[in-house]
């Protein structure tokens, strides 16, 4: 199984790469990752994202979505097509597996299927104790005494 490689993203972009998908490094050579099914990753808000896969021709019961150890695996297998005298056969009917590696605190909220598009909703929920917080600087009398070379006044 190969993970999706997002190495094509332009440098300097604030992307899902850095925030949601733990770099999504390829487990294998990215050149051999099958391009099927095509997918989009969409940032809906600061903490909400979605993955949309184009899987026209697959029924919801033909598709499986599993989450194990931060790896989201979307797979599909269509039943055998009836025999026909095809003059051209361009509609994909092959099995597929698409793994996505998620960073900590990303949760899968659900999935929907409409008009050949499988949409997987994701939310990043960082616990309050793990979130960055601002430390106020007290400009009044400093709490830590400053050492000097002068003798104390009497």
C-alpha cells in the first residue's frame, strides 16, 4: 500500500500538508501511485477539512472507509460488469485503495456520497492543554531580584 505524496504543492503555501496530513509521506515511490480515484482536499475553515474522491459508478456499498493508527484508508471494489460488446470502455471499474496519513487530533466526522463524489469530513480538535497560549508580560516590579555589584545601602 502506498500513501499519497503531496510533494507537488508549491513552496510557501500554508497547506494541509503542514497542519492536517503529517506531511503525508509516500510509503513507496510516488511515481507508482495509481492516480485513481482522483481526489481533492479542501480546507473549509481553520479546523475543518474534507477529502472528496471522484468514484462515479461505485455504489456506497462498494466502498469502505477505515481509520486505523492515524491512517485513513478508502477502498472500493465494483462487482463484475455484465458482458457487453463494448466499442470503447473508458469508465473505471477497477478496485482501488487510497491511504491518507492524518496528524494527531484529526478526527473523521463522517462521510457522504452524492453524484459520484465521496466526501469525507475531517476536523482538527486540539485539546486545550495542547494549544498555544499567550503569556502576558508583567511590566511592573519584576518578581526576580536582579544581582548588582554595589553594596546594599544602610
